[in-house]
C-alpha cells in the first residue's frame, strides 16, 4: 500500500524562497463546527479508522458539518494512511465505496469517457513526492474499462490523470536522469527528476505528445537547490534533485497549461512545437503580478473561460509563512497582467502539499486542502457551507460529483449471535448507490428462505436483530421496492 509513503513523499518539507504576498482574507466562519480545527502544522489529530462486521474493508472516520444546501453528488477522496486509499462518501462522511484491493490511490474522480460517466484514479507506488503506476478507468459496475500508462518507456506519475473529450489522457512522468546541476550548486554529473508531460491515446496507447521539462525550463527557475536537502542533493540516483515537480496538466485548445510546483510557475505550452508561450508566476513571469496575486508551491492549475485561471495556492512550505487558498486569477494575455479575481480560505487551513479547487454545477467552489486533511465547499460569494475533516492523513485531491454505482458483486452479509433466541445480521454492498431498504431472509430448513424483516438502509452497513435461524440471506431493494441483488445464503451458526 502506498498511502503512508505517498504522504511522506508529498509532504516532505523543502527549504526554498517564498515569493512575497499578502495573507488572504478568510471567508466567513459558519457555525456549528463539529470537526476538529487544524493544528498549527496544518494537520488534524490522527483520524480514527472505521471498521465493519459484514466486510473487512476499512475507512477513515470523517467528520463533517453543513449550514446550507451543497452541490449535487457524492465526495471522492483519497485518504492516506488510514483505511482505504480511495473512498467515495456522502456528506456525512459515510462510505459509499471503498477501493477494495488496498492499492495506493490518488485523484479519484468522475470523468467522461466514450460518452459514459466513469470512475478514474491513479494507482501505484509513491516515493519521494512522485509515483510510478498507471491510470485506471472503471464503469458504473466498478469493472475496469481501461488501464493507461505513459509511453516511451516511462511510468505514470501520481499527480495527473485527466481524460480529454478526444479520448486521450494527459499524464506526467518523473524519470531519473543524469544532468549537470552546477548552475544550481549541484554536481556536474548529478541526478535529477526530469518531468515529462504526455498525451496518450487511451485505446491504442499511442503517445501523441511528449514534452520534457528540462528542454524548456532552466534549472535556475527553481526555488530549490540541491543543498536544501541532503536526501535530494542529486549526488546519486537514489538522491535525485527535483527542480520542477510538475503536478497538473490542463487542456487548453492547441496548448496545455502545466503547473510546476518548484518554480512557482504555470507554463502555457504549445502542443505542436512544445514551445512555452508564456509563464505565469515565478522568477520569469510574463505577467505583472500584484502582491496579492503572487502564488507559491501551487497545485491543480486550470484555465477557465473569460480569462480566469484557477489553482490551489499552497502558498507556504515548512519553514515559510502563508495561508493556503483556492485562488482565481483574472489573467489578461494582451496586457500581461494577473490580478486576484477571488480567493477562498477558511479557518487557517494550510496544506503544504497537494490540494485542488473544483467548480460545481450550482456555482459553488469545492476546495480540497491536501496535506491538511479537509475539504470546504463555498458559495460563489465565498461563504463556507460545508466542510469535511479527518480525511485520513491527507487527500491529494477532493471532488464532488453525481455518481450512480451498480456493483457487479452481491451484498455482503454476516451474523453475530444474540441472546440465544435472536441473532444480529449485518449487511453492506460496497459501491451501491441505489439501495433504499434491506429485506433480511431466514430459514430453518433446506427449503426457501422467508422474510424476517425489512428495514431502511442506515449508512454503509445496516444491522438488525432477527429470530435465530441457521440460514440467512439479504435482498437489496431500491426506492420502488425492486430487488437490486441478493446475497449468498450464509450459515449463521
């Protein structure tokens, strides 16, 4: 499992120069707040793990509050270090689907592929702030539709797996290469991560675009130096220097917008020639920046309509100051200016790594605080109306989306003896979203089972007491009373 390793890698503190900027103004704080506040380091206390009787799957115990209507859909998170690494949950933090294999998972979300809503995520092994794995696409039955990897001998990094309308995937890779690091005070025969951005045709696996960071970005643009971290000083392949740390790629017509965390820059890159058309932020910005619009250590940079660029502005690294924020910049490409359009912050949340910002269909904005294991939903005017905390040790990104899950498995059922004349039955069905009631069936002989009781679904796992019997099963019913699936018959003794 990669959860703890991913957290350790993504959350590593690295000294650097933080650009100047003013602390963002916090949004109004709603009440009541039923969740623990983040600690001074930006991390909540260690979350509890939820376990169940009917399944061996576990999940982080997520707390939440809401003060008004939220956007439609469920929450898609990647809790690290506690229980499953891929989790779909409702507004109450109640699990809907837990990734069943225990694999390391990041960027769990709903995307469109070949005209269908699909569940996608990256899975693999995370080390040193990046990963080696693949993208996975699953249908509403949680069956694998496709697995996608970067090409040309590279492995897919954990930071990005975006499906385009053309049926391609935008991905990143972090190969270790030999490189002259003397311009940043490192060895002439040094080692570094030279990030690639690739576009892959999902069905054919053909590489349509392969862009290498070092061909276009000078090492001196980085805010890191090999001397900052003896474990990443470039002296050998196991201590590769990380000058760029690409962490998002966004489609933008005939270009892609690439975020480089360690240069504090977003690069607009032409698809046809790979040339950088402009730099936003960092040491060589093509745009004049106000003190308020300066960002640092950013994630999830996206180009929006009407000249807006959104991002999660981590704004601090350990040893520096700043408060994280969801940030909207109004970017004028003709005048070469970038000013703050709006920002979203609350309660001192500080995610020194990871994080994202999502626009919802109702106009709300969802901010995932990354290494600060929480997510907040804001109204368009910046009022916080929902928050979830205790999302493991961290969640790389957090999304909200409508999702209908119809697993091709059957419900799980377990029994626990009661007082002699009764027994307690427990049932769950990982990933099912349409269950309204459970019909518990029991039998004393070899013949058909009969209904013992029908009860409403109560969270991920529903339990009820029934008269003791040697055999039992359960039927999942939808809101109209139709049978969605039936468990196997279990022996209760």
